[in-house]
């Protein structure tokens, strides 16, 4: 049954799409037409901007990205050949953050490591979310036996230990950036798949979706035009959390010795190498990389939390 809005003695049906955004029913223009206070995207942007932690998170992500990709243009260092004459130098002089056990400038290494960490995080976050989006949308919309089979595949994926998977891959293949991204995607798409599947189960019972089915609309068209667009909130929130999880997982794997080759520095590999010399008093080899990991992951989590609130229908209706 369609809902309706009454005002000034008139009644008009409400488009299902308008239910996603707030409507001001206190003031009606002439003719009884309802004036919306703003599109759903405007409401989302305004709610997001009101979250101070989210603004801080965005600023941190921008600064970290500029630091990693533009920083080497202003602070040029040699990150290829070790310098045995500058081993374990304390911060100061020509090395603002000191050097490591091979003589590499730590500030320059933070920039190089940031590039790898951000590239892997963005690639894994976007690809894993897209795979999970399509997988979950098809599973939830079709339902039945296909949904049961697809969800059992997800359950099996959850049962595989991540560390075991990476140890096995390291034994049969040479570590590379592409392989690392592929393995992280293989264990990261499961979460968005389940989230989108839950959204699809709810959306397929909506009147406008059933109307399209009655009119002979094809399943793939309904999924692309109605199911996926209406899960955009879940998608955007999931992407930010997936990026943060990928950066953190990469750091953990590098710390354990699995991941990119030694020639491709990451914050995790810097942390792993630095802990070896921490008891010798070389604290500057550990804390800069640790700080970058924590700050970046927390910033993306701030953004994800704010997006979750911004896309919450209850908050939009306030």
C-alpha cells in the first residue's frame, strides 16, 4: 500500500525514492506540494561534516597521502643501496628521524613505505568491496538454493586461517605486490558480501522491486538498477573499513615476515626490523612506523564511523 502525505486538504502519493531523505512537512507551498529540505546526498554530506572526528580523519588521510607521495620530492633519499657509514644514527642533523640498521634514512623510508601501504589498502578495499557487492547482491536477491550454496562458500572462507593462507602462498610463489593484493582480497570480500546480502534480502521485498518483477523486469537489471544503488550507504562505509583493515593486515603480515620483498619497504617491515634493535636503545627505528600505522588506521575508522552515521536513516530524519 502506498503511503501518502496530507496537507492543506490535498493528498499525494510518496515516491519510494523520497523515503531515503527527509521531507519538511511543516511548510507547504501553494497547491499543497511538499518541499524537500534537501536531497539524501546533501543530508549525508551535512551529517558527515558535523562529525568533527570525521573531518579530522579526512585531514589526516590527505596529509598522510601527500606525505607519502609528494614528500620524496622535497626530501630525496637513497632507499636502494645501504649506507654502512650511517648505521643507527640518532635523529638530528641530516636525518630528522635517524637511520636504521642498514643506514637508510627513516623519514624517507616512511614515505616509501607509506606509498606501498596506501596503494595496497586502496586496491584491496575497492576490489574486495566490489566483489562482495556483486556476490552478496546476487545471493540475497535470488535467494533459495543458490543463496544457500553461495553463503556456505562464505562460511568456508571464514574458516580458513589467514596466516596459514599466506604461509602456504609464500612457499609456492614469489612474493609480489599483485600476489599480496590478491590474497588480501581473497580474505576481505567475505565481510561486504554478507552485509550486502542482508541488504538485498530486505530490498527484494520492497513494493517497487516487486512491481518491476511483475512487469517482466530481468533479474540482472533489477540487481543493477535497484538493489545495488540502494546499498550505496553500506558500500561506502565498508570501503573505508576495508582500507583500514588492509593497511593493518599488511603491517601485521610484514611484521611476521610475510608480504612484500625486502626491497619494497612498508610500515610493517620497518616495525619488524626496528623491534630487533629496540632493546639496544634505538627507539627511533620503531615508533615512527608504529605511529603512522595507528594514525592512518584510526583516521579511516573515523571516516567509516561518520559515514555509517550519515547514512543511518534515523539520523537523516532528525
